[in-house]
C-alpha cells in the first residue's frame, strides 16, 4: 500500500492534468463573468423592467375629499365609494352569468346581451355608481373580463335645500359651485403613491420604500342648521308657488353671533343629479341685488333720531301723503296728514321717511349706509357675492337724497340687509354674518346708541303686533316680533316697472332677539305683491320653528294671538 | 482546522436558512398588514356610508314624506289650533 507523506499528496495530479483543469475552470469562469457582465450592464434596463413588471407594482393611495358638516355635525356633503361596472369583450360571453349580472343590476337582460353582441371587441360600461355591496356580489360571480372601477362619488343628503351653500362637484370630483368650489383645494387634499413588491398570487409582500403618503382633505364645519335650512326652503317654495313669483331667498341669522343658521333660495337644484340649470344654481341671497324699499326706513329714521334731527314725540306733517321733490312726487299708499314717528314706520309712510331722512345731510345718510356695509361685500366666504350699489353722496341729486331714506336709489343683497338689521337686535352694534364655525369672539361696531336702537325696535314691533301694522302676518303665538315689510318696484330696462320685490325682515323675540330673518320674493304675480302678505308668512313659518327648536322662552302670552288669527280675513293686503 | 471549517459551514447553512425563514415570515406578515390596512380603509368607508345613510334616513325630506304619505298627516287648519298656557 502506497504511503503518503503529506495530506496534499492525496490530491497530487500530473502537470498536464492540472493545467487542463485550471484552463477549463478559467474558461468556465470567464464565460460566467462575461454573461454576468452582459446581463448586468448591457441588458440591465430591459431585464429590470421585465422583472419589475412581474413583481413590482405602483399603487395609488387615495386621498379622501373632506366632508362638509352643519352646526350639529350632520353631513351636508360626503364622498362615498361607488363602482362603475364594465366588461371587456374578447371571446364568446358567458350568457348565464351575463343574465345574472343584469338581474343584480336591475337592467334589462336582453338589452344587455344585445349591447354586448353588438360590440365584437373592446370595452363597454354596463352601469355606473353601484354600491359596494352589489360590487362584491358581482365579483363573486368571477366572470372573465368583468371590470369594477372604484370611484368616490359626492353625496348631498340635503338635496335642494342647501344646494346653494354647499354647491356641487363635477364628474371628475372638482368643486364647481358653492363651498365645494371655494374650498376645492382644501377639501381635495393630495393623492399619494407607493411602490410595492408582489408575489405570484399578486399579494403585496414588501414595501420598496418609494412612497408618498396621501394628504386627506380637511373637513368644513358650517353654522347652518340643516333642519331649519329645510324648513326655510319648504316655506319659501310654498309661498313663491302660491304667489307665482319668479324667485326668492331667505336668510336666518343668529342675532348675537352673526352665525347664519339658514340661507336658502328658490328655485334650486339637486346637487346629486347631473342635470344643471344655471339660473337655478345662483345663490340669490348673495348674488342678486335689489332696491330694498321700505325695509330701509327704520335705518334712516333711527339715524335721524341718533343725530337728534327728529324728536321721538314729534308730529310729522305728511301733507296728505304727497310730497313734491323737484319735478317728481313721493306718495303714500295710506295718505295721512299727520303721523308720529312710530306711525311712519308702522304704516310705512314714504313721505314721512323722506321728510325725516332728508334732515340728515347726504354725507350723514351715506355715512350710515356705508357703515352698515351697503355697496361693499360682506365677505362671508361664499362665491359670487356682490357689492350692491351705493353711489357716493357727492353724486346725489335732490331726488336721490329724498328717495334714499325709503330705500330707493340704493341696491343691496339680502345678506347685506340682514347684517344691517343686526343693529336693532344688539343695541346699536353691527354684527357681521359668518358661515363657518369658529371660536373667534364677536366684535360689533357701534352705529346707534342703545336707546335709539331699542326705540326703533318698539316701532318695528308695532308693525307686526299692533292693529294697522303692515306686518301682522308675521305674528307668532307666544313671541313678540319686530319687523318691517318692504314692497319695492323693480327697475326693468332702466325704468321702474309694474314688477315688485316683496320683502320682510324682522327679529324675535323682540325683547331679546335670538334670530334675525330676512325674506325677499322677486316678482310675485298672483293675488298680491306686498311684502307683508307674500314674504311675512315665510318669516312666520321659519321663525316659529327656529324659536321652538332652540327652546327660546316665550315673551308674551300665548292666547292673545288667537284673536289676531281670526281677524286675518278682515284685513286687506298689508301694504308696503 | 477541518472540523472548524465544517462547523462554520454548518453555522452558515443554519443562518442562511434562518434568513430565508425570516424573510418569508416578514413577507407573510407584510401581506397580512397590507390586507388589514385595506380592511381599515374599507371599514372607514363603511362608516362614512352608514353616516350618510343615517343622515339621509333621519333627514327632513324623508320624515316629511313618511308623515304625509304613510301616516297621512296634514297641517292643521289655523282656526283649529288652540295654544295652551303652561301651568
């Protein structure tokens, strides 16, 4: 037996063999190396993309559009997932399953089959916006080519009533009306993405650290009360239809904080539907201006009282309801020779208001209107808000000066008018309306002294509560109401026409107002066009509900109103 | 020396197996985490949907429709309303 002197001797080979093995190994290594070089460098991108195609997926991370809430955290707008159902047509369709799909989606079986047969190849949509539950049932059918595309659809539970405030989004989810438009960027947020590794079963198995997190849209909390928003809309609709008017708006505001509780318009539109009518989509309460007419009388008269241009016990000689100014005449509907200031407001005397108002210099009268925000935006944060029109006092002629105190020659939107009336509910301080919930304190600029403000409130109370007042239709059992009616002629093609704007603005309970409400009805044509008759009842219906909902204590005896109600028939139209 | 090499080789094999096993567990858990995250989104969406349904079902429109059509309620005539004072 051969003895080995060293362990390495076991592997001792002849020189030739050793060199051959070494050469083969070297050749093999160089082949491997060149192949590796080829794959790693020359074919790198192609192979990487091929490989990634099987195992790497880019996922979109959805951002959720913010919700819009009312003051009680009830939803006004929300996005919820829906699915669009489509089918890719390649081979012969699986008819029994198609029939099942038709049954599930409540669509005509034969129509669907014809639709599929008509198109040999390609993709067709079967139904859009189906619920996630139905989508799951469809997935369970496991039909080849069935495609379910997830989308987020915007829903508006309040439909027509809050449409003008909330607005709507278009088919791509971009806000194009109301708050949806104004806060589109804030509500939308930003979508994100991530790169993930998937296995053969398409399950995500790893995160490739290449991602951007989505930023969800912020929610918006409004001051709207959807219950009263609905009440206001229904009441407005009822009286606009009753008097065959063109359109109308109503605003209910918290008298102390300026929070808008309801702001509604008619005609309106359903934001859940894709049908659009541009005329019905306007938020008339902030976009449309009108000459307010008699509703400005309390302001001009109160300011004359403030500037001591008239005494509270003064008798105004109204010359049997006729006043000549330049070449024009100012007339009263209920001519009287003498009126107290209270009667000027209660019977809505144009002559009386003009006599008192013109005792103020044009600059003074313009000054108070300017302080109340006429001619400039309230800046409440709603799209389409208009300035209204208040020309500079230096441009006023004599007739302008005489008409301004009773609300002609100046145009305002309903929101501006509501803001102006806050001086009577807050002892002379103006409170700015707001539509977003904030913790900010409310500051009001002083316009009138508390005495004058309260005195005028007493006169306005007579408009509604006393016999002969023009606003008796706004009486509410158990509560005292202070308000003012307005019936102003509309300017059509530069001239005053026989068309009217009927309005009513008031507050309740008058002893300590909780709410201010303004109603404007454009061009009522049937039976009456007076503010007290057409707009007064809208105020009553909504204010009654608001006071009840917010547990506002009664400030007068309940039963005293029973007599008034029975006297309704005895009254003619409440004028002006 | 040979024994040490064999030992190190076995240790290497064991660690390789552990690494493969850990990677497998990681991927399995990641997959579960991903599906749970998807489930979380689904539940959030479900919550929003229920919130929406709640708002819709308790909405004024539905209550009014229900009162008028099913319960056949009507607004009382003004003359039939008697206001009662609290005691």
